[in-house]
C-alpha cells in the first residue's frame, strides 16, 4: 500500500470511528429496563409518554424506568400508539430486545422504533475477499438510490439487520442470497471474525448497534449479482483503493468504515503502531 498508513495519516480513519461514537449514555436519556435487565435509553419526553402508556406496569426513579416483564409483550403496541406523536415509522420487521450482556431475548420491537426506544440493534456485515498476486481485493456494493438510509453510499458485499428469532449466521445466509445471489454452499464457508459495538446520535434517534463481521474467501470466478434491488452495483476493489476512499471523505456508509478498518488491521495492512491506535479507538465504543 502506497503511501503506507502512519499515526499521522490515519486521522481521517479515526474520524470515521469517532463519528460512530457520538452518543453519551445515559446523557440526558433515562435508562430503561425489563425487570432488572438494561435494554435501552429514552429521551425525557418519550420517557414520559412511555410511562403514561404502561401505567402501573412501570416503576420510575430519577434515572431508571423499570418495565414489568409481564408487560414486555406490549412494546409493539406502545410503538404503534406513540409513533404518530414522535415521528417515527414502523417497518413491519421485528428485532429482538435484549440486555447487551445476555443472549436471551426479552421481547421484540419493530425495527423502525428501535432508535427511539434506544434498544440495541444487531447487524451482519460480510467482507467478500478475493486474493490476487498483488494483494487482497474486496467486493464492494453500491447501495440503491432508493434506500431509506444512506442511499448511494458504498457498502460491504452483504449487510443487514438481524431480525427477531434469527442468529447472525442465519441472517447472513438469508441476506447473502437476497442481496448478492451467493449460493448457500459458498456462504456456509464464511467465518465470524469480529464484533463491533457503537452508540451514535442519528437523525432517526439513538443508534446502538452490534455488528457481527464475517470474512468469506471468494474464488475469482464468482461475481455477485444484485438480486433484490437493494444494491445498485458491485465492484471488486483492491485494498489500497478502499483505504484512499476512506481517507478522502464519506462516500462509504458510516458503519461500514468500522468494518473495513477492522479488516485492514486483521489483514496486516496497517503498521502495528497505527493499527494499535485504530484498534483502541474501535474498542472504545460501548452500548
């Protein structure tokens, strides 16, 4: 890679990481729990409406709202009731609601309500790697101009939210078939290589995301095909082109920068001192 990344030149990469770490928690939000399990953070005005909706099923202190586990199944009903007042749209797809430190789902919530409720969302991202004599290449997707979030930005080969009841591996297989027409026998070779957490302020609310990152070695004979209309096109880029694009601006979707930085470090394409600084920044995120 020319010129090599240095502690000075990685400043834009550190900026991409910092851009995904803008939420201070709890900040002005109130933590909310299902029983004793911490599941989200609510803005004060929404917290008041949340408590009014659930009535006797909530116990509120100055800093914490505790929802009775017996009422957790009513979260989507609350979301439907409160959406018009607070300006979020429901998407008809549920995410699991869980304590970030536990695996068991406590309830489900419509994906469109997740940022307002401050709930942790999960997503999968796939680095599709082709190894050539001159170094590693990655398949990059360009998001459709009709996507609601980040239209036209560059993305990983495959990415998507983990719907309620699915594991990251199951989600990856589903999204790989739908977005890039990757055969089941090929995607089965993908390896879960890292997990990245971050919390950021976005126009839609609080994004608390957990990204499950997979690597897949692809043969040169394979070419992805846009199968469901969510991707405008695919391109195979050398690692150096990806680095230069990240250094130059924000054409890559905000959280995909994190996945690509993690990949560059693991590939040994960043000198150790710069890699250590980037890794420390990546690990500084929290949910």
